[in-house]
C-alpha cells in the first residue's frame, strides 16, 4: 500500500519517505460518494464498465485517489473520493 501527500511547492523528503511524480496525460476522474470500504465497487464499475463503454483504453500508469473529505466530520455516507484513472 502506498499513501501520499501533495507537496506544494515540491520539496525534498527524508528517509524512509520517497517522492513520486505522476506524469501528464489524460486521466478519467470518477467521484465515489460514500464509505471508503465500498471504493472497490466504484473502481470495478469504472475499469470494467464505464471505461470500456466509452471506448477508452487504460494507460500503463498508476491510478490514484484523492480523499476530498479526509479528516472532516462528514458522515461516512457523505464522503467523497476522486478516483484518477490513467487513459490513452
């Protein structure tokens, strides 16, 4: 499992942390609404339903999630997560 943070401006990090740059290109972005433990359902729907239905092709790069409401007091059923899928 990998976790991350946005460093703005970019800066050096100390061991054992590492920096990673997500390159440019096209990204399909989906918004998952609800508890984090149901995220797998949204990933499955995106990769095996929506992406093929739109004739999009996944790119060989790592997807990532942005937890919009992390650390907030929003109820679990109101949480939002942005899922970024690399596509050609």
